[in-house]
C-alpha cells in the first residue's frame, strides 16, 4: 500500500467544546485505513499563557477514549510539541474512525498543526 504524508491545520481552537483536529479517513471503498501521527504542534497566539488538551476519541467507543495531554501550559507567544518523538497509530475500520480533538483554555488563542502518515 502507498503512504502519504499530510499536514492538517486547525486555527482558533475552541474553549467551549472539543475541536476535531484530525479524523482518520476511510480507505478506498470504505475499507480500513491507518494513520500514524508523527507530530502535533500547538501555538499560543495570545499575549497570555493558555492551556491545551489533546484527546483521542477512539473508534472502539467511549470506554477507550483517552487524553494524549491534559491542560498542558503554553506560555504567551510560544509553541508546544506534543509528540516529542513518539508516534501514535490511529485507525478507521471502514465504519468507525479515531479522531484527535483539542480544547484550549481561551477562545481563538491556539492554532494546531498535525503531521500524519496515512496508509492509502
């Protein structure tokens, strides 16, 4: 199978409800597809410190949903690399898909960039 590197950006992450920052697409003909997250960078655009949480909404159901990071502090004008050399495998079985979601402590203060390798 072929692999594609992708970059997904999300501006102005919400502070009131989770923002989906990456959803694993279905493969051709709604077949299974896997993605490997190789980087998540969160940038604080504001003049004050903020926190950000990254959450895995797993395809297997709510009992398997987990935080990747919770309430991580980002100083004003700085960025935070969430993955720091780790990899995260996400899946779409053709019916249900894993989603990465984010929540910031202040509205419109955080932009997020996700780098993935998709198995297509």
